[in-house]
C-alpha cells in the first residue's frame, strides 16, 4: 500500500518514472493490486509505453465490477488505444516487403577456451535509507503512523514532503 500511495504522490508531481517504479514495487509484493496496475498504466502512458500501459489498464478494468462506472479509467484506455492506432501505420511501413525473408544472425565466439560466465556469489548491497532524517518504526503501527503523516501532509498540499513519508 505504501508504494501505491507514494506512486500516487509521484503522479501528482508528474514524476512518471518514479511512479512506474513504485507501482512495480507494489505489484512485486501483491500482483493483484488493482490500484497499482491502474497507476502504472497512467505512468506508462505518460512515458510513451502504450503497449505496457494497455496491458496494465486491461488488468485493472477486469477487476472492476462495472468498468464503465469508472469514467477516468475508460478515458485512459481510450487514449492508450488511440495512441497505439497512430503508431501502427508506422509499424506497418517498417515491415519488409513480402518478397524479403527475415534472418536471425548469431555471433559465434572465436575463442574456444572461454568458460561460461559463473554466477556472482557477491552479497547483496546494503540498503541505504533515502530519507535518513525520517524515522519510521518497523512495525504495523509505525507504518500506519507514517501513512497518516503522509496523508496529512498531502491534504495540506505538501506533496514533496508527503512523498518522503510514503
């Protein structure tokens, strides 16, 4: 939920990459998070990724009992679809003529002594707190307090400060 809330704040600030990233984090924790799918669709549309945006949008609309009741969601899907239609003539023009064949080219190594790359056994990097001056208790109550603080700041119009608490 926290990633979804912070994504919403990023959307309000038109920070589309950050919003997409937070939504993906939220979906990594709960792949059925409809709000995160919808918000990621918005971000991806703004980032010029209409195919991915449409995929997220269709997932979000599927979860709504009556998709037509959500006017904003339907409008976004229509915008995405229109953008894809505008892109398709370009895609068709770039297709080779029917008389041409597509061929896959694979490079072979001249060095037969090469060993396949071994997976790295390095430990994961230490997590760095993005806002060290904001302390959140690592418990359900601590997260609730942080969420309430962020919502309070957001309602006062302090979006940049609210993002830090989400």
